[in-house]
C-alpha cells in the first residue's frame, strides 16, 4: 500500500512543475479539447520568468528545485522516449547533472566509514572536490604504493542520498500506479515496471563497488581493443560509498578546439568511438549506457577513455542477433525478414499480420536508399523503427530502448567530431564481421552446440520434471473431483485485501485533494 505521505510529495512535484511552466508547455496538439483547456489554465500559475524561457530550461529549473532524486530520474527518462515522448526525452537529455558540492568533512567521514581506515592512511593527499553530481562528487588525491606516488580520482557518495531517494521513490510509484489505473491506454508502456527499473538502476549506481565492477568488466573486455580504454580501479581503496580509480589526464571530447590543438585526428576518433560502442554491444553484450561527451576523454596517446560507469546496459545473444538482423535487413532491403525477426523474437504480438508490419518497415527503409551514406543516421533509423512498432503494440523492451538511446548519443558525439561522419562505413568492420560470424555457417554450428547443451541439461532434469508432472496430475485430478476450495483463513484474507484496495483508492484521492488545498492556501 502506498503511504499517504507519498501523495503529498507527488502533489508537491505537480505544483513545482506547474509553477515552473512545464505543465503549460506539454505537447497537447493531439489531445482532447479538455486537455488543451487545462494547459492554458496551467499557464496562469507559471512564474513570469518561466514564460520567457524555453521548455528545456523550465524543465531543468523544475527538476533542480525538486532535488537530486529527480535529476537522476530525469536523466533516466531521457533514455526512455517510449515513455515520455521524443520531444520531452530530448529536453531531458540536456539536463545537466551539476549539483552543489557537499562539505569536505562529510566526504572524509564517508570515506573513512566505508573503508574503515583514516584518510591519512589511505591517501598521501586528498583534495577539495572538483565536480559534484546528484549521487556523488569527485576529489583529486594521491596514493603511494610499490611503484611510487600516482594521482587518482576518488568518487564519494553524497550523504543522505539513499534516504532521500527512498522517500522520493514512493511518490514515483504512486504516480505510476495512478497512471496505470486511470490511463489504461498507457499500460503498454508499463509505468510501474519503468519505475522499478529506475529504482534498480539507481540503487546499483549508489553502490560504488558495482560501478567499480562495471569498469573492471569493461576493462577486461576491451584490453586488446584499438583506441579505447577505461580507468584502472584501485580496489584497496574502494567500498560501497567510495571508489578510487586512475586519474585521467586528457582532453574532454566536448572540447573540439582542444582536441585539434593536441593534434588528434577527429575523423579517426569518430570512427573509433562508434566502432568501440558497437563492438561492446554486439561482441560482449555489455556497454556503457551514458557515453555523452562529458564522460569521454582523449589521452595523450589518442585513446578514448570512458569514465562514469554508473549506468550500463546488457544484451543477451538473442537481442544482439535481433539488432544485427534488423540492420542487415535494412541494408539488403529485405523488409519481410526484418518483420519476421520481430515476430520470431516475440516483440510484436502474433495477432498482427506480418505482411502489414513489413509494409510499415518498408516505409522506413525505402527513403534512406539513394541518399548519401553520410546523411543516413542509424540512430534515427532505430528511432523510426520504434515509432512504427508502437503502432503494432510492441511492448516496451528496456534493454533495446536503452541501446537505441545510447546509440543516438554516441552517433551525435561522432558527428560533432566529423560533421560528414559516415555511420555505415565506420560501423561495417564491426557489424559486418559480427553478421558473418553469427548469421552465416558459424551460426549454424553455434546453434547446434547450444542445442546439444540444452538437450543435455534437459536429460539431466528429466527425473525431476517427471516427478513434478506426476504430482501436478494427481493434484489436478483431485481438484476436478472435489472442486477448488479455499480454507477459512484464505477466504478471509482475500476479502480483507479487496476491501483494503477499494479503501486505499478513496484515501489516496482525498489525500491529493487535501494537499492541493493546502498548497493553494499557503501560496495564497
């Protein structure tokens, strides 16, 4: 049951969005007249300052007022255009994760509490914070070991952020439950599941040991890759609330003039960036899901160095094959194959017609043929594909949406380096090689091996399956003969649950109404 306090927090969120002019700027062109009327009324409550700014700036002001949890939620929803729409997702993509630093004494206490040793024992020097975000801040430091002294970056969790997030999460769950209940047409987007995914990813991000593990895993995967690497983790000085890693001396990829001044080949960097991302995705099924310019450096050797691994994505072999077959199908103009892949993977419900879906796919693919290759965006193609699949009731696939959004960001970074960047030419060595290895004769051998392993596991489990089947058959026979019965305790529990559900809905509505009256009274 959602606690009443969550609805007060939700009412506050609504009021902040209203006052900052966000509600009045929501796209309502295709909404009913009542929604357009309410949008105009909402504009009357917006601050005058807000009315002179663009929607992106208003949204940024609102989220900054709401606090660190909502900054993180905004960044997460920027990866989910299926949920918030492409326009809002673009606005959220511009959201800057810059927060005020917290005191040095708190950082020292957090480090010592997490690692169980005085900071003076851990570091030769421990400097003032140089950057702060919604969850943590970064300190420069120096350590001494057998190889001598070396500089490191120390990321420290923000005090109290877990408790704040837990409270704010209750309001997010309340909003998603109300959405599912009163807006049934949005259930396809699984708002509660989206909130649950946000909770999971943020809790993972708040355990810095897991971020260190992600850096370590990507480092192992890419140790032989050309032109790409990640920082080395100092595990001795890493715990739940602190991670210590190699200090990166390099030029931020957002500093184009700085890259030129350092003598780096921008065209080669663009190719390396997209090839690295596709290699991680297709070969490893594990990728950095927040590869914007602020998280990418270029070191003196010309290597791209990716930092801040709080958000990562994973793809199973089926999803990797799905992605490759889609790209291959568009390249060869085999739209029926692209459609069949969607149905075979179970992404589009079987009740739809394959031929009609192939026709919709053709509407995406045909316009790109005949265009110069450098003008064709793979990320845009996947975005259009997502919009078409929505028409055919394709349910949200978190891993695919995260991949699509990350590809949009990575391709955008590549085009800032090289405005005439040819996505298809740059990606062919990786995508083409993976297709040859996984969609040709090698795929058949791999499938045979997997089938043999599956058959072996099935044979090992056969006795247990047979015993469970026999028991189920006996239970089913007994049920057919004597009927399905509940004991008194179960029947009473069901009745109480139904009564509580109905009562909680009424209480929630009254709480929201009371909160709005209270806010109006305070403001007035």
